[in-house]
């Protein structure tokens, strides 16, 4: 079974249902979450002395509590195990991206020359979270001006495979030259 990621909204829903008096089994079926997972997210509320049926909380109050109980949900840096390794090279990365070096090239140089063990996907997430202006700049597509018909010729070079003239092929099968 695939691993499911929970967001603040998901946990708010779990806590709201629990606070309304629904059982863990009912929540498991209706929310599609494992009972152990539900217990994990209920544990801080129970430890804080909250009980089902108490004073109702609005979603903003739940969100505030969830932020304190599960800070990794609101601060992505706490979930990323390899980011501290990448952080050590922050100045180098920013300098390389500023002069136009592609992210994958920067990652490869860090891996080969500095022993970085983070994956390229982790590196790209770090760049997106830490250096967003460079990320957006790299994703921009620059459109060319329209050229009037007949002004330019454009040729794409590439090997598409072997093309056989169907009439020449049928002549060869019939014994004609």
C-alpha cells in the first residue's frame, strides 16, 4: 500500500471528528486513515487534557495547535534530512545559479567535487524553497518574435530512422528494376 502524506487540513479533520465524539474505528473507515495513524495525531490533544465533546474549536485554533504539536507539517525544512548538507554550500549554489548554471549541473558538481550525497530531487526542492527567484527565472520560456512567412528557413537536424520509398520497395518485390 502506498504511503499517505498528511497535511494540516487532514489532521484538522481528524481532530474535529474526534472532538465531535466519533470513534477511531469510525474515523478510520470514513477518512481512509489507519487507526494507528489517527492515534498518533490524537496523542498530543489527549496529552493536553482535551476530551471529545469539550469546548468546540474553529479550524484556525486547530491549525495553531497542530503547528505547535507537529511543526514539521508547517516548516518543510524540518522534514528534509539532507537539507543541512546542502545548506553548507548555499553561497556556492546561489553564485552558480546567478551566472546561469543549470540546477542539475550545480548538483552534479557538488556531488563530484564536494561529496554531496543528497539526491537531485532533494537538491531541486532545496533550491525551490531557498532560492525561489532563481528557480522561477530558470522556468521562464522566452518566446521569439513572429517572423513573416518566407523570411527565414528553419531546419531541424536529427535521425528519424530509415525511410523506404513504397513504390521502390514494391518494384523490388515484383522483380522490376
